[in-house]
């Protein structure tokens, strides 16, 4: 009877104990996956970016020729599973054209 009571008490304690939760519900992000996503855009210029991984955040560094490409790189990386946030530190090297209106 003591064994049965011990088993019952152990089962009750186990049901009350909280099981450890994983550190993060996000899958792991790796540099190769980020680089492949940039290559899959088909934009030659995006293949030379210098991404970094910080936990589940991706940091994009380097330079691109337009604001469109800056946004395109960010969108490609943001779609990846496990990416929580993208810090877009890309610089645009070519300024937008200036339109002169003559009168």
C-alpha cells in the first residue's frame, strides 16, 4: 500500500511541476540560409552584402545602388523562418536623380 501511495503522490507532484520551455519558439537562423535568400532574389548586387546573425535578428551591412534594392534585400531575409527582426544598415551609394524643372 505504501508503494501505491508513493506512486500516487509522485504522479500528483509530476502533474504540478512545470516542464522547462524551450529558449525560443523560433527555428535557428544560419548565415548560409540568409546568403542563399539574397542570392535567390536574382539581383547580382545583393550577393555581395555582409549579413550577420545576432540571435534571431539579421543585420544587413554593405551598400546597394538604390532604395528599392535596400528594401528588396530586407524583404528576402524577413521571409526566412526563424528571423525575428532585420536591422537594415545598408547604405545607398547612388543618390536619387534630381529633376530640374525649367520655366
